[in-house]
């Protein structure tokens, strides 16, 4: 059964909802949909109290470590952590309270070539059961390509059943942001969700574009209930006006 998984996105030390495709190293800053008044630990405590498991904290760029640690401390073992994670310090984030670490960019070289040795080092350091591989992607033709470096750089890795099979023995879960629709509140990438659901061998969480309760129903239907979903900019908790947080809590406790 498809579940709602909460998220806390951090940028410049604040909880924000931004348009994923607008993240850049240089030039204008990202397009911000919402900047929260509450600190990250407030959201973590709320998710804890409402028993919303499997959520994550994502550090988008520098200046977010202290804020991330505060969120993890508010719910030890209840949230995953992602953003510039490396094998040599991944264990520190587990010690800080993360249930898993989420990785993408560390698995590729500067040119976007997948490096199995980097993943092997991480597995050796903390164990596969503590790893979530983030295969966030952009559509390229009639398929999807994994994107790294805050979704700015396309890699040499296609998102496919073959890729999922290849990597599943090295992780506990997958997280997939549809970067082309992330933060736009324009609807989900249903073909991507369907492709993920047809695989469905270990837990998968999809993020990107969900704006209505019937889209959660669509995700559950087209994935056979094998894909969970996270919701950001459309959620009233983050300044949105299309999905009510209480509805999603009730959805999880059906």
C-alpha cells in the first residue's frame, strides 16, 4: 500500500520548498516556493508525533549541517539524511540520529560516470541496510537519466529495471525525485511511477509534482502500491494550498 513519506528540504539553513530544476551553483539563486517560519526540528517533531515513518532530510548545498542535526535529534532513528554524504563521514550522520544516509553524487565522478567502487566503500563503512540510493532523474527522450550535483549534471546511468537490479544488492531503499516536475505542482510523472512500480523489489519513494489526493490514488494504482510518495510544495504545511497535511496523515493510517 502506498504511503506518504514526509520531507524536510534545507537550503541556507532554513526549511524551504524550491523548484528543483532551478538549483544552480552559479548565477541566480533557486526559485523558492516557500520559506518556513518554523525550524527543522519543529517539522521533525510533528512527523514523529504523527507516526510518519520513512521520511527524509535533504541538505541542498552548504550551511545546512547544524539545522539537519537539530532535525535528526528531534526524532532519533525516524528520518533519513541526504546531501553531500561521503563514505568517510556517513557513520557520523547515523550517530547523529539518521536511520539511513541518502546518496547520489558520491557515486559518480566529476563527469557523471558511475563508480561502483565508491558504493562498495560506503557499503563496507556502514552496511547496505543503512543506505538509500537516490536515483533522481530527468527525462531524456522516452527514458530517464539519473542526475547528480543537485540535478544539474546528467550521469551515464539510465534509470531502468536493469539499473535497479544492479544496485539493489547495495542498498535498503531507493528514492527517486522526478527533477523535471519537482516543485512545479503540475502533476506527477505517471510513466515513471508505473515503471518503478513494475519493478518494486525493495522499498521505493517517489517525489515530484503531487498536488491532489487523486494523484496519490493514481500512484498507488499504477505502481500496485509498491511506490511511496513524498509531497512538498503543494502541502499546506509548506505554504501550499492543494493538499492538507491532515489528509495525508489520515491516508497513512487507513
